[in-house]
């Protein structure tokens, strides 16, 4: 069992991540601006701190006495605040939190990034080199939120150059996160229900129809923490579902919403997503266990992956007695 500190633990993804890691047998510490009465945090130690203040972040993270640090705290929605506020807040949080983790001697440090670093949706147009998008796709952030997430990735790379292998870092880019209650009709991050996003492709098109179940993110982080000492340092991973959040193939949908992608998207047949999770599968052995078809009961012929998914593809990885 590990003791894991999660910044932004009272937030939307944070609550699901804390709950999932706690259910897997870890001891969790949530660090956020205020203590929360969210049911997912029942029994979890909570530390209230303004992590944009360097000294406060240093004290809080050192006080967590954690074996691993997961950094989620951020302004989480593009354009939900002025651009200068988003960039200043998120960049400061990343530098303060990740540096404080190093100063506290925490050996495993992971930061959340975002698929938006790739730059899709740019007002002047955007075309990738190819689909599916993956970790080799060149980042081209065009707004403060995407830039702040790219800076978080660069921050762990900078710290890895300072510490060598004494600290193990990684970043992950979770696709559009859907919490368990949202499958049951609660509004998603943009205020629409999952069913509404499926019924109107224009709602999912800005995210290129990507998504991931919050429980799969928790399973990914659990698997990543176990593997960190054995994989190259400061790696970046996409974390997404095996399919797209769409009832029609993206080969048909993407050209409607992203001009010029007709040929690029031609290979995204069936339920194939625009974002590949192949690196996480190859390097970590992780696969998502949830799909929108399974959660909404809309299983159709050919819509499910031929290979069964599991939260922990290797049973031993789910045993917390093997963790350092």
C-alpha cells in the first residue's frame, strides 16, 4: 500500500481518482483550497491549502508524508477565466506543487496534462500529420489552458533533468472525463448529458469525440505508479477509451467538423477513436474497462473490442502488498 497525495482531490476528476485509489487499497491525502464534504472523500485525510502560494504548497506537500504525488489542481476548463488568470494560476500551481514534491523527497510524481496541448480547434485551422493522434503528435497549444498544460509537461521534464532518476516523473493526458454519475444522467463538464453529446455530434466534436471513464483514469494512475521505477523517466501518456464518443465512424464525422481531414480520418472506421491509448497499453499493460456502449446498454455488433478489457490487466498489479 502506498500513501498518495492528490492535489485538486476535491475536484471533479480528483474525487473519482481519490475514491478509485482508496478502493484499490492505498492511503489517500487530498490537498485542495478547502475541505470538502463530498462522499467520495469520506475517511480521506484532507489538507486545505492555497497551492498557488509557494510556502503553503511546500508545507502542505511535506506535511502529507506521501510516497507518491498526483497533481490535478488547476483551472480545468478553457476560457472559464481570463487567459492571463488561467496561465498564471495553472503554471504557478505546476511549478509550486511539483517542486514541492521534489523538495519533500517524494519519489514518484505525476502531473495531469490534457489532449488540448495538440491544438485542435484553433481558430486559424488545425490539421495533424495523421490519425489517430498519439504522443508523437506535435503539441501546438493555441490558448492559455492548453499552454499551461504543456508547461506542466515541460516542468516535469525540467525537474527530471535536475534530479536524474532519484525522482520518477510522468504526465498523463486524460481525454474528456466522464464520472460514474454522469452515465446515469448527471451533467458532464460542459453541462450536457452523455446522451445529449451522443445525439448531437456537434457537442462532442470540439473534443474530437474523445472520452474516458474516471474509474479508468484511477486504474491507469494506479498502474502507472507501480511501473514508474521501471519505465523511462518523464514519459507522457494519453489516457482514453478504446472507442469514440459517437454513434457514427469518425471517418464520416471528423470531416464535417474539422475541414481538410477527409483523407487523414479515412482510417478511423467502425468505433475507432481519434486518440490512441496504444502507448499506455504497450508500456504499462493498461486498458480501459469501460465504454459508453456498455454503460448505456447500447452494445451493437462490432462495437466492442475483440479483446476483453480489465482495470488491471495483470492481477498481481492490483495487489497493494507488492507496492513499495
